């Protein structure tokens, strides 16, 4: 492959186009979810709506009484932690949001066509996950009503030194880039099968398809390619390998956070939970719509391998931290590592990740043991593990401060019902988002006949 | 490396100012002269006061007003614009000034750029003189404390005085007194912990709103209660643990502040904070406007042992510095002093007389309990919050 192929791939070289019959059959299968809602659909919708309502009720309770209804307190003499599950969940959702770009970039930039059937699912997950991340920032605030009036006017100043200002900027940018990317690629599909789409969403299609012309395809392909390139640089290097870990890694007063390994480690965590989430999502859709031939076994083989690899990378970086913290580090810097080693929560997360790695390894070495269903079940483990581990990480920062006298104070934290309800709420939002999306747009990219 | 050389290409800088202003119709030569002298200010060849004075008339002629922070006030001297709120706000104001006055205010903006290169450096900042205190011929005022730990007996009068003055909610301990013991030492030792008023304050850097800011008139690090969004980033960034968030309605857990909140600038900074925003030890900022009480705080006045000495740490003649010199002299020129967690690069403005707690120090009960003063030191106990309806139903059945 020459450098020209990498920099400006011609779209016709990108995918091998199937025959007309095959493409038609593929597209018919892809459009299957667009029909009338089934009973299962309505039940799921009801449950998810209840989940979200429950969360809305919990949040309303918090808005009414203040953050006193959380399990948080001040660190130090307050004997608690000021950042807890909300920030842990925020990190988790931004991490999951990396699934979209990893899969899309693999397909579009690195030619991993195997994963193409789950690319759109992953991109949609990115949008929903980023929306949740943004929501968590708002829920976390004492004065959410001031978020626009206090942050935006001062951004030119605060962007110089506040990692939180960097963070808001990069998450917004990532959201816009992914949204644009998705809109561009969906546009072509919608135009292709416009007459087969439900009439109810016509106004939406009219907006997405505004000014559409068949000749734009080449241009759109190239735009999508450059967008994918932009996001693959932005997201791993400056989001979960950048501003999110820098929120913590730059603060020397909290040794459990401080240090350069946080960037790589956050990124490894993001990729692990993202690939796990995409696996679960792919399995659910494959099962619901009998998409065994669209999302075939090879997709799951590949996803399981990537999940295992990223989980291994994460464990290895965790080991780096523990070893440097526990061996000969100054007392203060070592406190975080020692606290981890005696925490059952920490070991729970590590065991879940270790099982993920072992499963992926064994399955890769011995292909006859491969099972799609088990792969999907095991994929839940790293996703849960990263939420636990990241929340613990957030909590431990202020539990083991550099100011040694506080260590004898007896700090504790357990999330309140309001905080736990937010986890249910955020999950329900993702479910509702997908329930809506699957009725409006093709969840797998359509195939074009030659 | 000097501040001037950090900017790099000096002539290019002046040229940029000239070009920028040329496009606005204002006098490009004035801009070039201002830009050149702005560089000289940073290089230390010209004081900010001289700079402010030098172009005052030219600015009035050209624009009809002179809103620069360095500009002389109506008396022709002093800290020009009292409304300039902080290091951070100052930057915004300069931008606003640029928009309002046209491009020729570029000289001001460029001076701001040079200042900021020091003010917002991620490494420990420059000497206080370069951190944006403007208009002063001498070093800027930086309130701080000298704490004589050798005199502290752990009576907690300071804690009580502060709670009364600021109407603090339960569990909020702006000053806190650690009682601890070192191995092999019989006596209980004390560490009085307040805001360290850091020159290189991490809380101020991380704030996403500029609510946490430095008041230019006396260097106090304060929180604008009207601007704070309650993200608590300042709280996790501060290595000293001096921030206390207002988790609920203050009145529901003992908060009783009803006094004036706004200082002379009109910024709400005083007293126990309202719900949802951050509070911390503030060195009684309204007292510092009052000629009778300037240079004191509720805790320093309340201390019966003369432990706490408040004043301008940059002025060798200030009360804390004189006290330090006197104690040193009494001790034969050799007095043990330290600054708290100084190796973290925060440049704290509190000097302790005594020895810092070692890593083997263990907390012990002090001679007087917090409860004796009606205070409490475990805030979790009051942060329960109301029960939701389903818990009430559960408890009724």
C-alpha cells in the first residue's frame, strides 16, 4: 500500500461491493427493526421509562434539598470525599464513548471491514454515552443553574489553567465531531431507502437530508474519512488519554492521582469498557433481529480479542502503579498503592478484569471453545469492573492526601440512594436512546450493490 | 530566563501591536510605544506605576478614558481601578476594554499577556511582584500569617471566634487545630490550619469559572459566591483541606450568617457560603477594609495566646514580620520555622514558628474538645439530609 492510499483513499477501493441480490437481502434484514413495535419493545420501553422517571425523581429530590442527600462530604476534617460516584460514572461514560471511534476508525481508516456491521451501533453508543457524561457533570454541581453563565464567559481565561475547562471543551468537541460523522454517514443510507422508512419520522429525515444530492457521496466519504482521522487523534490522545486523566494527574496534593501513568491507564480503561459495551450491544441487536448473518461470529471473535487485550493492558498499567507505589516510594506517595491493596472493592474489579483476559486468551488459543453467548456474558465483567475501579480511584484521591495528619481521621464513603439511582437513570437513557434510534434509522450501514 | 525573553521576539511583538492597531484607525505609534514599554515593565526596567503614569494623558487624548489597571486614579497614584477583581478577572476586563475602546488598547492587552505568562504558568509562578498586582511602586500587598505554634495550647478559642464571626454551619472548621503526638515526645503538639493564601494557589488555577480569585488590594484568595458552580474542584486541588462545601441549606444544619457578604468591590465573598457553593477560611475580608480592624481576623483577635499574627508578608515592617524578627532575636538568631507542604510548590503565605509534624505523628485528643465550644469535628454526622418518602413509609410500618 502506498502512502497515497492511506492519505486519500478512493471510496470505491474501500469496500468490496456485493452483488445486487446480496445487497438487497442485506438491506432488507437491516431495515427489519423499523416496523411496528413488538410487545417486547413496548415492555422494554416501559421499563426504561420507569428507570428514567425514578432517576428524575431522585434528582428532583437532590435539587430540592441540595447535595446533602448524597453520601459525599468534605475531605479532611469532613471525613468524607467531595467527589464520588458521580465523577466515577462521568469517567466511565466518557470511556464507553470511545467505542464508537475505535470501531469506526478500525473500519474506515485501518480497513477492518469485519467490524463494519457494528460501526453504527458503536457510534450511536458514543453519542448516548457522551450525553450521559455531560449529564453527570451537571448532576455533580452544587449550582447547575449557573453552568452556562459562569463557565462560558470565563472560558478564554480559565482555559489557560483549569483542566475542567479543558475537559468541557474537549467533550463538546468530541460530541460535535461524532455527531457530524454520524449524520454524514447516515445521510447516504437514508436517501438510499427513503421510501421504505416509516412516514412518522419524515420531518427528521427532511432535516438530515437537507440539500442531499447523489453526487455528494464521494465528497461525503472523504469528509467522513477526515473526521474519523480527526477523532481518532482527539479522543485517545486528548480525551481519555488527556484531559480526563489530567483532571486528577496534575494534582500533587493527592498522591493516588498524581503522576504520568494516569493518561495511558485511563485510555486502557476506556478502551476496555468501550469494547465490552459494543460487544453487549451487538449481541442484543443480533439476537433481537436474528442478525446472525449480518453481525456474524467473526465480529464477536474480534471484539473479544480486543476487549481482552485492552483489559490486559489495563491490568499491566495497574501493576506499574502498585509496584512503584508499594516498593520504595516515599511514604506519602505510597499511601494510595497500599490502600488499593487492602481494598476488597479494588480486588473485585481486578478479578473481573482478569477473568476477561483469561476468557479472551483461552478462546483465542482454542477456537473450538468459542461461544458468542459466553463472549457477550463475559463482556459485562470489564464494563462493571471499570465503573467500580474508576469510582474507587476518584474516592481514594482525597482519602489518602499528601497532608499526612488527615490519615488518622477515619474517612468513609458509600453512595446514597440518589447517587445509585443516577446509575439506573443513565442506563435507562441509553436504552431509550436506542429504542428511539432503531425505529428511525438503519442500525447497520446499508450495502451498496455494484 | 527573564520574563521578557519568555515572550521571544521583542521587535515582532511591537510590530504586531502596531499592525493590530493600524487597522482600527487609532494611533499605531502610540500602540508601538506602549508595547515597547510593556516589555520594559516585565524586564524590570520600568515600574508598573511609571508605566501607568507615562501614557495616562496620551490615553485620555486618544480615547477619552483610561481604563487600564495601571492607570493613576483621580489622585494621580495608587491601585487605579478598584473594580478589577482578581488576577483572573483582570484578564477578562482587559479583553472587554479592548472591545470597548478599540484596538489601541492593545498595549494593555499585551501587558496582560506578559503578566499572564507568569500568572498562569503551570510551574510555580514568579515572585509575587510579577503576579498581576498593578499600580504599586513597591511589592504588592499579600496578606498572610505568622503562626507561633510554640505558644499554642490547643484551647480552640480561634475556632469559636471564627464560627461566631462567620456564622459557620455545623462541622465547618475554617480554622482547625490538629492535636498530635510525635513518637518519643510526651507533650501534645498543635498545628493551627487555615487557608495558606498560596501565591501559586492550585484552587485558583483549577477553577472553571474564576469564582475562586485573588483580591488585588491585599492578595486574599476568595470565592465569589455569585459565580461559583459548586464543582468542588478547588476542594480536591487544595492540598491543605481548607475548603468546606455547602452541601445543604445552611440553616438546616446550624449555619447562621446574616451579615454583609459584599466587600468594597461589591463581590460576595464573606461569611458562611450559601447552599451549593464553596467556602473556606477567608481572613475576614471585610475587616481588611476597616481601618480599625485591618490586619486582624476573628481568629487572631480571639486567640488569648497571641499565636496568630496577620499582615502583609511582603512588607518587612508588617506586624507578623516584626514578630518573626523579634522571636528570632529572642532565640539568638536561630528560630525553627516552616511553611506547610512547601515542597508541593504552592508558595504558601503562612509561616509557622515551630517544627512541622513528622510522617510518624499521630492524632490525639486535644485538651479541649470541639464539642466544648459547641462545635463538632465530624461533618458526616450532620450531612444526612432528609429521608425520602419510601424510607418514611418503611419506618412507619
